[in-house]
C-alpha cells in the first residue's frame, strides 16, 4: 500500500517531518510539490551551506578529531559552490565569500566547544522507520525520520541531535524545546526521548559595532578561545593593509564601564570619558585584538526530554495527518489551506502562489515542473530522501 505516487513516479509509503509540515501548511502545496513535481528554480545557498557544515563536522569526527580538519573540510566543500551563478543568498548571508568566512568560523568554534558538548561516539545520518498501524491492512504506511546525529550521554543513554544553520538563536526558555514538532516526531519514531539541537547562528563577518557579542577563536593573554566578550570599540582599519582591530572586554567589565560613562555629563565630558576608557585599558581589562581572533557567529546547543507519557499522542497526531494524506489522494481533494492575514498569512510569501493565482508568468518566474526523465529522476528522489 502506498501513500501517494511521487513526481519521480515512485510509490511512496512513508511520511517525513517536512512532508507533514507541508501538508499541515497547505494540502495544495503538498500535491504541487510532492505529486506534480513543481520546484523552485532558485538554488538556495542556505541549503548547500548547511550540508557543507554538517559534512565537515562528520568528517572531523570520522577522521580522528585532528585540529583544523573541520574547517579545512568545510573550505574544500564550499569552494565547489564558488562559481555557481544562480546560487541565491539572503541579506544575512551576503555572498559566497561571507558564508566562506562564517563557515570557517563556525567549524573552528565547533572544534573549540566540542569538549563541553555531549557528543560522544557519534553515529551519523541514521534512518528510523515505524509503522503507523501495525497489524492492520495499512501496516505498510510508515513514518520515517532522518536523524543527523545519534550520540551517547555520560550515563550511557542515547540522544538524538539535529544540526541546524539558522539566522537566529533558539528560545532557551526551560522546557520550550520539548514542544518542537520535529524533535517530538523523532522521539516517537526512535523511542529515544532525549533530543536536542546543535544550532549554528549566522552573522555577517563585517560591520562590527560597539556592543556586539563576539566569541574568541584564539587564546589571547589570560583569555581562552571560546570565551564570549563584548566589543567596546572598533579601531579604524589601517590604510596600508586594511586590517581591523577590536577593543573587547568581559561583559561585567563593560557593564561597570557603561555605568561610569553614563554618569559623566556636562563640560569636558569627552575628556573624562576618554580617561575612564584609558583607565580600564591600562588595567588590562580592555584588550585590542585582530578581527580574525573573534567571530559574531554563535554555536548554540540545547537539549531536552520529550515526556514519555506524550509519545502516544505524538504518534496519534502523526497518524491523523498521514491518514488525511491518504484520503486526499483517494478523493483527489487537495484544497488550498493558506491565508493572507494573521495568524495564517502564508500565501503572500509562498513560492507556489503563482499557480493559485492562475498567474502563469509569476509561476514560471519562480517555479519549474520536473518530470521523471532519466536525467531528472535521481535528483527528484534525492530531494524526497532529504525530507
């Protein structure tokens, strides 16, 4: 029994987290992408960048944790995308060169932070399958979870870690992560309640300003690589070599400095403020470092436990949506479920909106419909397996 026939002509009997999210968002979008084969023309840099980061980390572990290997492997992989003309970058990503710097800094930061991360005896790119209705006529219908990383905690229990490259940090409110839909599905399909995210947060490598939080990539004096500091000021680049230096300090030092500076006003305030700064600098509390010594990117690790008593209802929710997909295929009903106003304002940015608007020019500007030809089938199936 199959769930649907994919755009590549393959009978699909499983659902993944991303395919269920697409169906929940809009059933019509699910059909257009999964069954009819519509895809965005643009190749997003974020997707390829994320794969390079993950591959570099995996290489670092499988090659014996040799210092610098993660960064060198990332550079090697990302260089392959240097001359791709249709790669699309967000404003935060900037350009290929910016991501080259970000990825180099992220992988360096990973090597620095690894000893404190619960990543032991890692197993990579695992696949978990689970029947939704075992013992019934629909027992062949499954949920499939592609796991980035399976690690072992100090007490011997296992933990599933999903690797992300994101534009912003995750919410660290206690237990908030236990409500993440993807992690909940992974806990159900694997039977492993310990889950977490390894989140690499992007930040353009230029435009440093006072108040920015940075992380040291090298030891400097009494400071150790991996420590976070605050930018106090930016030293102008030297014309002859374009080098940039940053004055940085511990967060507590910055707080005390700001309190003193805020209390200064009136005539001669500039001179008195300069004196405060010089006093802190003379004590070694403010240091000048080359820009290459720090990064604005962040490495965030958060883990949680999905309550055991909730696993059953997670499975029921998955089954509800999978059954709905099966019924939509049986009846041929794939209605548009989006909207244009809060809280469901998704149609305005949806790449499939040209089809719904019957605007063929807009459709063809954004999308291309792939057919299961010998040339395209492998690529279509690769996209489906990535879900």
